[in-house]
């Protein structure tokens, strides 16, 4: 077989006649070309058509449900904000400083108490971002208004306007009556919520004392109209649409910022009628002036009444991104079909070069005589890959079979001092490569001597010391498995043996070694009828086994574990 010459890559293809003949190239070329065309064009077209025809409708429903869920979550936030205001005002109304003592207190003489009330109102005003102002009105002992300072009311119209807070509603109630702006208006009904007039704001009133049935004053919180409207506008997460609050009688309490031309009075009234018709369903689709709206409504339970929020968002704001994306997918799929035809033709002509190179790398020894012309390129690659895999598995199995012998040989050299020149890091790395776990471990060396061989002449000959030692080493390994997780037993073939024990640092390895030695003496005595002397070193904290032998270990520090006389 001729060698491949550098600078002549075409010679590589001469090894494979199937790569240069029209038969193999034509079959693979046609198959790959059709497959690439199918992959490149058909899925894109199918995806675009299916999404445009079927998925858009489903996506509209999904987006509508997501919109409803989003509105419900934001409505809970609005409800929590208002509930927090009610709870905060009730907390202050029951404070002792707003108790019956205010009926007889001389606010001019006790100016410290007066200043404390003014400071408390400042704290109450700053306790929530929706609060615009906090006031305290006292009817007794004389009409007094605490706002930014202490004021004695002299104007009868203002006194009547603030007295109205004590006459209307329950002990705690919501209203839109603002005494400072409406003192010149004629009194209206005692409904807790009135129709919202231009310039008016939502007001929360709590009569004091909080526990009294005959209140003589009231804590008055006026909300910031713009901030409340902004909070209400969060119920419409898009720039278009309408959101408003209404009471149990259907009167509008507050409206968010509507888009011009959509949130007019007629649209609002029509929307209220649709809400009444869909009383059993808290979300529905509403068509108004050639526009479809996703409508959500729900109840906000207040301390003295139930309010209803209504949110209407146009469906075009929800589904227009989906329709746009669907059209883009169809157009892109049609364009990719033309581009796929060109790229597929080009790719199919270029695909043979890397295949031929891979065949050359994986099968450098093949020639025309050994080539099966019935196989195409990838079948030949598969055949060679299976051969390489089989060889790899065989090599791995042989390595696993020889690994125990390599471990024993390494430990034997280590204990005998032949590896003394290696440092600790090198020894640790070599032990890891051989399968030992050496991190956070301690090391213990044991040596065993077998005596009484002369008494076994009837069973073994004078040249059988190696056989007896081999049997004893097998017994040592079997007994040690019950005591230690990592061991390496060395056979010296002269009626002596040694064992390296590797155990975690927190285990009492030496005491376990003594127990193991006692059991070994008994088993050897019963099985081989020989005496055993076991020598145990001190544990070492590193695999510097040379340190165990020459420093911390044996050298005069070995102890005899036990000796057993053989049974007669």
C-alpha cells in the first residue's frame, strides 16, 4: 500500500474507490440532498401555517386569561391599599390621646398636648403615599380644627360643613364630601358615598372616641385624587382602555385616565350595562364600535359598603404581537425555503470531504482489496467504530485485571523504602491513580510473622513455605475485610507478611487493628495450626509511608498484638 504523500490530499481518496465512483456518490448525494431539503423547508412552513391558522385563536384565549389573572392580582393590591388605610385610621382613632379627655381640655393652656396632636396628624399624613391631608375636627368643647396647626372655627358655614362629618354615615365610612371646598353647598343626603363632583376627592372618616356611641369629633383623611387615579389605572396594563370604580348604586366613584375617544360617557354607561348582564361571569368580551374589549370586574369590600372595579382593555393590544409574529414566521419560512434549496445543494456537494478524511483517520490500513463495496461510507465508519470500541473494552478489562497486582507492587516498593526519593504530593498522586482514597485519611502498617512451621512437616514439605505464606495471606485479606475499608496485603513468601491500612482520620484505627489481630491469631491457629506474631505501628497522618517506617512508625514503636499456640 502506497504511503500518503504530503501536499497531495487527493491521494487519500484513492484508497476508497467508493468515494470517487458515481455509484456511491450518487446514492448518498441524493439521499442527503432530499433529507436536507425536507429538514430545511417543510417544518418552517408547517409551523408558520399552523400557528397562523390555529394557534392565534388559542393564544388570544390564553392572553385573555392571563390578562384576567393580572387584573385580579392588581385589584387585590388596590384592595390591600385601601384596607391598610382603614386599619391605620382605626388604629389612631382608638389612641388614648383622642379619647374623652379632649372634651374638656384647654388647648390654649395645655399647648404641649396641642402640639402633640398636630405632630400626630403629620405622622398620620405621612404613613401612606395616598394620603393628601389628615385633619381632626372636634365639636366639643367648641368647634376646633387641627390641620397643620390649631384653628378655632368661627364661620358658621364651615362649622356646619364639618358637623356634617359627625351626622352622616356610620362610625367609620367613606365619602367624597370635603368640608373646606363644600361649605357653601347645601347639605345633601346622608349616604356614605356621594356622586363624585369635579375637584372632589375620596375621604375616609373615623369618628372619635373610637369606642364611644356619642362621638364629639372625627379624624378625616383626604386622599390624593391623582395618586388614587394612578393606582386605579394599574388595573388596565395597556395604554388603551378604561378603568373605573362604582358604588352599589352604579354611581362612578373614580375613573382612571381614559384614552380620548374611547372612554366617553356613552362607552362607560354601555360598559355598566354589560357588567349587569354578566353578573355571573367576572370576565367577558365586549364589542364596542368595531373594537373588542377584554372586560374584567370584581368587588372591593370596604368597611361600610362594597365597591366594584371595572377594567376594559382592547383585545388588539393583547393579541397584535401574536398575529405579527405569526405573519413574520410565514414570510420567513417561505424565504428560508428558497435559501434552503441553495444551501442544501451546496452542502451536499461539500459533505464528502470531511467524510473521506474521517474514513482515512479511522481506517488507515484499509485498501481496495479489503473494502466491501456493498457498504456506504457511514456503514464503514460504524464497522470501524465497533472494532475500536471492542479493542478499548478489552484494554480496559485487562487493565482492571492487572490493577490489584500494580497496587500490591507499589505498596511493597513503598514499604521497603524504594520510593523514598518521592515527595508526599507525588506519592499521593500515584496512590490516587492506583485507586486509593488518600484525602483526609490515616495510615497504619502491620507486620505478621508465622512460626511453628516445623510442626507441619506431616502436612507440608520443607519447600512449601511459600504455599503456607500464600494461604496465610488469603486468610489475612478475608479477616481484614470485616474491619477496614482500604487495605493492601504484601506477601514476603518467607512466612511473613505485611498489611497497609488506610482509614478515615476520625476512626480509632489502631484499636480496630488490635481486635483484628486477635481474630487473625485465632483463625490462623485453627486453620493452619501455626503461631502468629502481629506488629502494629503508630498511625501516620500522611501517605509518607517512609515516614511511618523510619520516623513515626515501626522503629521500636511496634507492639505485639497476640500469639496463639496451635491446637494439638
